[in-house]
C-alpha cells in the first residue's frame, strides 16, 4: 500500500512539473510569435537569403579561401620516369593542404579503379593521372596533359586544391626549365554537373543561417523575460525554465528548418539525396543556436549584453572557420561541424549510422551547453 502511495505522489509531482513546463512553453511561443522583430529574424531573413542567392548565377572566378590540412590526393603515374617522379615531388609540399599518395610508394592502395570508387566519398578529394608519354613529350619540347579529377561537392576544397595544383606545376616548370614545353592540367569534377551558386554554397549557408538567426533570438529568451524574474522567487524550478525555453525554440526551429529546406528544394531545385536526413542535420545546427543562445541569456545581465555575446561568438566562429583554422578548436565549432556533416548527408548520401561519432560529439556539446546554462541560472538569485 505505501508503494502505491509513493507512486501516486511521484506521479502527481511529475504531472505538476509537466504542466508548469508546458505553460512556460506556451508563454514563450506566444511571446516570440507576437514579437515582430523576432519573427522577421527567424523566418523572413533566412528565406530572403536563400531566395537572393538562389537567383544569382555564377559569373566569375571565386575567391580563394584557406582550408584545413585534411585533404587526401592520389597520383597514378603511368610513365614512371625521372621527370614524372620529379613532378610528383613538386606536388608533395608541406605547405599544401593535402596528403599525397602515389602508386609507387603505395601500389596496393593507389589505383584508378579504387580512385573512381572513393572520389565521391569524403575519403578522397582528388586524384591525378600522369600519362605514359609524360617524359617523352617534355623531352621533345612538347606539351603534355595531366588529368586531374576533383571531388566537386566541397567548394572550399575545390578552390584550395586547384590553386595548389597550379602552384605545384609552376614550381616544377621552374625547377626543370620546361618553359617552352608546358604541363597542362584539365581539372574535372565528380560528380560531373553544373551547379548553381545556391547549390554550391547551400551546405554552409543553410546551417550557418539557421544557427545564427536562432541563436540571435534565443539569446534574449531568459534575460528579456520579465515575468520569469517574479516566477523564480516562487518554487519554479530553474531546470524547468531551461527545458521550457529549449522546447519552445525547438518547435520554432523545426518549423523554420522545414520551411527553408522546402523552399530550397521545390523552388530552387537544390538536389538533396535525403530530405529527411538533411532536415535532421539542419535542425541540429539550429539546436546549437538554441543551447548557446540560452547559455548567453543566463550569463548576461542585460539584453544588450546578451546581444553582444551573440555577436562576439558569431564573429569569432566566422574568423576561425574561414580564415584562422586553429586546430583542434575549429573541429568543435557549430559552423564547422554542421556544414561538413550536412555536405556529407545532403550531397554524398551518408546515413545517420555512418555519422555516429560526429552525432555523439554534437549531442555531447549541446548537453554541456545546457548544463552550463542551468548552472549559470542556478547561481543567480532573484534577478535573471
């Protein structure tokens, strides 16, 4: 009998807790929906960016950006001459962003057949085929053509690899005085398709826009909630506050993510291999914005300070991801994690099971951010 009494008491306590959380979720949704600026930032801003870029054609050379030194390149040398070996050495530089493997040092690994199978995957970013008449053509002062196949999915790596291959070829010509003859290279992209600007930048665009707009709005979720300051004097649990905020913004983020991806696919025909998996990863990016935004909102002492924390965090991420590339920090940033995974899922077709470790890392970081937000809120007394 006492066991049933305890169970009944626990059930009643849980019921009251669920009711309080749902009441706070409804209040948060009502506040955001009636805040015109928040709704504009959440829904119209990302849709406007997708629509703007979706109507732009690629019309010139793209800028060069640094990328992390994680690319893998294979060289299949069909000539096996002194000049071809020297050409391979000219491409094997410590200053280049890739690891180079050739069929002389790694004959069991490097082959054309294996390269064709791996080039659509994240395991291989490019492979180069040196023709059989490479030495003969250069010795007779004739031009020779080197075939280069580059993974056509990752924009930043395409730019970096093309630049480094060109530099390597120029260094080779300088070292071996083959100015009258020339080593020509014709880069080909796999998969072979012409993509619009929106398709090219979409993995980086969608994940980072979702993260930014959700982070921008959710960083005001606690500090701007005036009724919450009075509620915290009462027995309202601070963990319930964190959960309510998270659920409210998760609902809005799910809706926003679905709208953005639907517009991209139906109107601008962005090819996603799996809409559902792409949707999940895009939502994960928005969820990063929620957890980090709630943390900022509990740390800040004013709405302005919360906005400043968001702005500082966002600018630092942009710098670290696009320019500085400091290891290992860059590997744990939401911008880097989500855009890389979205590329693999949306354009390469990787499944959730194949992303096991990455997803575990993402869940762990978000759990840590929520824990820090709870600790921060718990350390505050009556004022939020």
